C-alpha cells in the first residue's frame, strides 16, 4: 500500500509539473528564454516535505522538456540536462533543514548549469547575464511560488489529505 501511495503521489506531482509547463507555453521567452520564470519549478520545493516529489518533479520535468523541445528549440541537452538538474536539485532540497536553504539548490544549479546551453541561444547577452536571468526567475518560481505550494500542501496534509 505504501509503494502504491508513493507512486500515486509522484505521478500526480509529475502530471502537475507537465500541466503547469504547458500552461506557460504562451508566455514564451518569459518562461523559456534567458529569464525562465517557470511556475512549475515551484514544485521543486516539495521534496522538503514529500519524498515522492523527487521522482515526481524529475519525471514531470523530463516529459515537459520533451514536449518543449519543439517550442523552445533547446533540444536533447535540455531534455536530459535540464531534467537531471531538476532531479539533483530536488534531492539536495530534500536534504536541506528548512525552506530558506531548500530554495538554494534549484536556484544555484539552474542558474549556473541551464544557462550553459541557454546562453548559446542568446549570444548577445552572454553567459553571466543569462545565468543571472535564470537564477532570478528560479528564485521567483521556487522562492515565491514554491512557498505557496508548501503552504497549500501542509494545509491539505493537516486537513487529512495525504
């Protein structure tokens, strides 16, 4: 029963991640360009309180990036690289003692690593400008929206939804 519940939670988180990314497609450059305020990244803070969120956000990110390969044009590096960065971020977040430190892994890793390939699509901006933009976008997504997700999750858990 416990494994079924774990898989169901991971699957729901993955599906939610994909849905949130698909909803963001019309935002274009704001969600997928050199800034990337990807609201779905708010879910990367969930591993602080829910271990099923680690595979959930990884699978969701992988599927979403696969779909976005055509919309963003970043290709296979974003599908594999971006998804692995999300997996590592989620795992590191799960090991953090509080939500303030939990924000750091996804912000830092996305800023420094995702910007490697994204900056090649925006050579006029350069690596550091893209890294700053992606880091700032991730800070908004994880720091602001992630805290809203944590608040809602904790409220649901207290209400008996587990």
